[in-house]
């Protein structure tokens, strides 16, 4: 099923960096869940806006979780390092058969879900100024 506004997304994993990530423990934060891949041109085009949003709002309670649809751990790790992506990355080497993408019905990327305080999705597939406005609105609730 493809989650929508009002739904909860629940998952936990060990990130590419070895740190534990559990979305259910972030209910006091605003979290962007980003399904993406290093080979996806629209995903890469959206990266500068995500980095700016992270830099602007992270200290106020905003987090990003990357769900990588890549197949090569090495290529993903190199890309994350070269582009200084500070947020955790889920990686299972299954590409299009990524377990979280399968669970949530993701058929195309990029696919993003903004999870508000309390753990429910408040918006999906926002970019640029729309994303920044939605983050600000949720942080101020």
C-alpha cells in the first residue's frame, strides 16, 4: 500500500553508518523519509534542496531518513561521503526490490513522505519552497 496523509510509517534499521534508526522513536521530531538512489537523476536534482532544509531546520527538530534503492553499498557510501549527506541511509542491496520500498508500495523515485510530530504523514512529494514551508509549519505545531 502507498501510505498517505494521516498514515503512520513504522520501521527500524541499522544505517549504512552502523547507527540504529527507529522512526517510532522520533515522534517528537519532523522527519522526511526519502526513497531515492544515486542513479536517479531527479533524486540527485532534489538533493541541494534537501541539504538546505536539513541545514536550516535540523537544530529545530527536523530529521531526514534516506531509503536507498541502490544495489552497491560501496557506490552509495562513496556518494554519501562525497556529497556530505549527514542523515542515515537504509540500504539492503536489493535495488528495486528494496524491502521498505516493497512494504510501502513505492513504484517510482524520488518518493518523499513528511512525517509530523506524533508520527503521522502530513505531506508527500514536496520539493523546494513547498517542502520548507511544510517543515516550518510542522515544527511550529
